[in-house]
């Protein structure tokens, strides 16, 4: 069922609580990548332009002690948001108490306020991790600050925290609306479409180091996709399951039986690399070469080879839907990044397909290649997108009101 959207709400004069995902890299007070802030702008601007008094909540990093607070304050985010919105953003250096409440009371229609990092609630209290353990009283307190709640933080939708599920539960008890923002709506539309009634031919590309990280995704997508292309380090656990030599490559020995079960059940859909870039050590400048099939002793596979790239592109060229999550090799080392780059570049040429990219390295690849604007949807959620692709119910989404 469709979810209630921010555009369904009466906003003028309302105090609108909005959970956003401003968990961005910050070093020495400087933001390294503002993509998550930019992604939230459409919903923020919509509420502000329609006269809502917008109260933003976000976490930043993991706050374990007072020493973390200096580096994990959201003040630099408020400054960047103000710059992007081209209007003042009030930053409140706390997320509870009279200072916050007074600042909210002083808001005018269209104003934007950002309170301090919600994870500051995980220390300095007698209740343990109030935010990340979804303390109901904290959720109730935050809910009391607003008339409506908008969740636009897909990146935390797989977590049941006080600032998303806790607020929503408290809002429901008070018969106040809980809606999705435009970014959340987009994630539900594209990732949801990849797991229910997808277009065909449907190709999933799954990379990364470990099979254990992607078992659920592989099994769920193998039921729906026409092909599942496997890359990255997890390839060689599948090699081991097939009885192929893996040399010194990464192999999860305790997952070989699982890989074998997947191949036995979905072998007609699973496509493994036919060649690999191998090296003598896990170093960028180590001697390396391309080998077909099995990995020789004394060598470790660190990227897919050119024949595999050609095979994958041959399958992808006719696709109507492509989901890509995870690099094809050790992407952070230039000598083993080519497979990832080649796949990313090719996705940018698929004009007749819906292309969905998730995961840090995959996203970085399409952005570095300059083809991000040619990708239909780049997911902002790491763990959330993986769990959604597994077919799991995400608590942050489940807590949003259905449209009817």
C-alpha cells in the first residue's frame, strides 16, 4: 500500500518534525561529502516553502564518550545546509530541554531548525543508549515538539531508533500524522520495485568481499531476477563450492556449503567470473596478471578480468532493470578497480533500462566516472538498501502511515 507523503500534509503554521540522514563525513569541522544533505533538500525546501516550521533531527557517527562530541556535532552540517538553502538555519546545540523548546517556540512559518546529534542521547544518562535503543520516553519527548512527523532518512530505516520509530509510535498514540519525505518515497519506489513486480530482463550485480554479507540478497534476488552476476571477493567462496582452486584468495570456509546450496538451487541464474586479475600480495603495486578460471597457488584474485567484463556487458545490454550493489574488486587500489569502473561506465550507457545503484564503492564508481546523472536511482542507504533487497520489512518504513 502507498505511504502517506509530506505532500499530503497541511504544513502552513505546523511544527513539522523531520528525521533526515545527515550522517556525513566530517574532519576538522569540514564536510567531506555533502551528498546526503543535498538528497534531503527537496523535502526540506517543500516544507519550508509551504510555511511549515521545520525541526530537523539526525544522527552523526557513533557517540561513545564525551570526547566524541567535539568531532560529531552537527553544527557544520547546519552551516552547510544554510549555504545550500540560501537562508538561515538555526542550530540548537542540544536535543532536549528548555533551550531547544524556546528556540522552537520562536520559529516563524518557513523557518528551519536543526537540533544537535540525536546520538548524544546515547551517553551522559542513566538509561543506556536512549536513541539507538529506542527509549520510549525519548521518542515521546521529541514527538511532543511537533504537530507532524516526516521520515526522510532511508539510511536509518532498518533501525528501530527513538528518532524514527520512537517518534512515529508516539505520534500514532496522539493521532498525529507520520509521512514519508520525497527521498524516502523515491527509495521505496525504486528498491521496492526491484523486489516486487520487476521489469524483465532483470539483472542483479552483486559484489563485495563476503558471501555472508549478501546471502539474503542473493537468495531473494535470484528468485526474481533473470541473472545474478557475482563479483568481488565473494566470487571465490563460490569457486570453492564448485571445487575450483582459489589460491590465496579470500574464501569464507564456513560459507562454502551455503554457496553450494545457492548454486544447486539457482545455478542457472548465477553468473560467476570466468577470469580474474590476480596478485602475489594484497598490495596495489604487487606483481599481478590475468588468469582464466581457477586461481593458481601463490596468487590471490583481486578483480574480475576483461573476459568477465565482456560477459557481464553482454548480459546487461538487453536488461530492462539492473540493480548493482558492491564492487567487482578491491576498488580502493587502482590496479584492481578496473572491473568496477567498467561495469559502472557500461551502466551509464543503458538508456532503455532502469538502473539502481547502492553501496559505497558502487556509488563512488559511478560518481567518479561522471555517469551518476545517467543512473536512474542511486540509493542513499547502505545497510537499509541491502535489507530492503533481501525482502525484509524495515521498521522505519513500517512506522509511516499508509496513505488511506
